[in-house]
C-alpha cells in the first residue's frame, strides 16, 4: 500500500507531460487493486532520501516497479514507523530499466527458468544496506519455478499477481504478493542459508586480527569488504575433506592459498554472468574456469571440479554460490591477482549506471568477463591482490590475509 501511495504521489508531481495522463495512472492503479495511502506518501516526500528517489524516477527513463499488494503492506508495520527503512524498502522495489520485451499493455516480467536466474539492479544504494563494488545498487533475483515467477532469497514465496504499463511514461508496474527483504550481511546469509552451516561456523566463530589492530571474526571482516563472490563449500563437501584439513592447517602457505581459491574479491559475479567457458580469477590469482552442460554448471580450480548446487544467494556486499566440493588448490599467482583486482576496480565504475538484465553480454557485465588470454591469469572480474611473500607468524593472521586481501 505504501508503494501505491508513492505512485499516487508520482501522479501529482510528475512532469507536465505526465500530469496530463493522471487519469491513466489512476485507472491503472485501480485496475490493479492498489489503494493510495497519503500519509505514507507524504512521509516519503518528507525525507531527503525519499526526495532523491522521487527526483531520479521523475527525471525520465525506464523503471520497473514491484508494487506489493495492500495485504502485503498491512503486514509490514515497521515501515510505518521508520521513514529511512520505508525509503530504502521502496528503493529495493524499483528496478532500473525495462524488463519486458512486449510493447503492449499486457506483458510479463522477463525471466529465466530454474535453475537459471534473472538478475536486475534496484534503486537501493544506501550504504547502510548495500556495500557493493563501485557503489552499485543492490540486485534483485528471480526465476520461474513450476510455471510461476518467484523472487529469490525471500523467507516466503513472493510472486507477481498482475502487471500494467502506464502509457506515456517509462513505468511498468508489477503487483507482487509480498514485500521483498533487503539482503543482509554475508555472514548472516551463510548462517541462514541451507547447507552452509559449516562455513558459517568457521567464519563467524574464528577471531583474527583486523586492519585496525583489534581482533574480530572472519565473518565480520568479510562483511566489511566491497564486492565479494564466495564459492562456499556445502556442509557435505567439508565432511568429505575433513581428514585433509588438519594437514593444511599445519602448512600455512597451503592453508592460505586454499582459502583464497574460493573467493573473487572486488567483484560480484552473479550466475547470469557465468557462461560456458567463462574464466575468472581467484584471490590466489588462479583461474576459475566454468563449464555448463545439461547436468548443470561446474567450476574448476586446480585439479578439483565442483558442481554449483545453489546460486545467487545475495548479500549486502556480494553473492554466494554453493559448491559440492572443497578446492584443495595450493597454487597461487600474486601478480595475476593484482592485475585482476586493478581491472575490477576500473570496471566497477560502470555499475552505478547499470540498467536492465545483468548478464555476461550486458555492457557493464562484459567488463567483468575474462580476457581471452590463454593463460587464464588475468581477469576483469577482479580480485584483491595478495602479496604472497608477506611473512605471517600465525595461522589466524594468515587466514585474515588470505581471505580478505587486507595487505594490498
């Protein structure tokens, strides 16, 4: 309902050309069964964040609005008492660009079919809720399951009820039967996701020296990074290599490198950007190569190939993909890691203006693809460079350095 109030507000303050179409907007909202809530709309317009959101949407361009039903908003009492959360929640329900190939008034939100996903960039970029690389806005993920479009990373199934296009504007409205939850921190994601309790326990309970000289958990240090792609081994994957882990912990260099080879640091790589033959670079500077066939998508690091069994688990600062094996890869190339990270930093500047579906062929996404170098040692997807020769005297310091590239 609050979002509907926001749309009602749009009808009154839009540009002169759109003001002439106020009746069209009103009719469209009525057809969708969306009521106007003036008080919430006033609250939105009464904050600097709300005004900025309005200004951007009113400036023109294409936007896709995911409008929760009246019943959905009636369950969200916290929004009525927190104007900042209200603005940020609404921003997460507005996608940058058009996501329908149809030019008619009857259309559907473009979507891949499970296990594939469609990813779009929302308007949410408040640093209190999103810390992606390049100041990119938070992503929204969805797919079609059993002939129904559903939004991912939600506690309950949320789907589209109906849709309409407001003629004379760049606004597409999709009525949804729930309120989308903003992605939490990566450590919270791992703690609550299915089949990742082992790695969550490791990250959230192990204390390491942080950059400010105090001790903190690996999970908290990971949360502070901008742009993380984590290939998280499943619980069963950890069980299968339990006999090897003590040996690795006794070899500080090997233990460091194994951790690095599960992370792309400095770049958030969604499943829609991974295609057959894709090649990215790990935080150890080693190639991560991908193969997709009828049985799924596989990623190889060194001599280990893992199947990706869950994708696009969104977090505040990146994304998690769950894999069915642990990469026991002890090879590293700090020069390649540094080169890739520098490329990522450059490419990330384009993400703030990204619109439409995020894919390997999209302009901003293409800069995240691997170079055609046969060595696979450089990659514009980016990772934090790692100075592998830095002398470490304890395994906890090694873990902090290896995973997060603290020393660059």
